[in-house]
């Protein structure tokens, strides 16, 4: 699902993003290989009978912090509010685990502008920008939100 979601990003021809494909495949494998641990922190989003996205979270830093991990909505379902509702469900699940604050990050790359807007619309506040791995000059944007 990550590969399909990031197809447009991969079409830029920038090698950095192509180098990420192995980590996306590894992520999928780890989820399915460990359904009773990491697999419990992922859910699929459906619309009618179609699986249209997924969200993941890591509660191990709790109860102080939870981290939203990979999440995506397939391209043909974007712009319809599914991403925001998916993040709201992720927040609900973290809150059920007594997590007090949530962190999520994305890239400055133009492909991720919709994600940036969505996190702000969900109530996150930008807390910092930093250089991660070489992302062609784009920094990582980190957001945080308290859960009350």
C-alpha cells in the first residue's frame, strides 16, 4: 500500500525516494510477521468494500508519548476527508492506551504538503524542523499534540 501511495513521489526520479522502497517492503513484512506485537498497532481503513489506507502507531514511549508512524490513503481516495478521519481514529486508539501526547512527522518535500495540512487540521502544532537522512535538501517536520 505504501508503494502505491508513494508512486507519484517515486515518479520524480529522485534516487533518495527509490532507496526508501526497501524500508517500505521491510515494514510490511515486519507487520505481518509480528501480528501480536507491531501488528496490533496498525489498522486498515475501508470505504464500502475497498481497503483505502492504513495507519500505524507506536505506544512504547507511553504514557508520556505515542508516535504516529506510516499512514496513507490511496491516491484515488484522497481529498475526501479519509486521511483526517484516519488520524482521528489513530488518536482515539492512542488515547485508549492512556497516551498523553502524540508526535507525528513528515517531510518538507512538496509531495507531503497535504499531510502537513492534515496534521494541522487535526490539531497538531509544528514543534521543529530538522535534517534527517539526505532528503534532497528537504527537512523533517515534527508535530505534537496533547491528548486530554
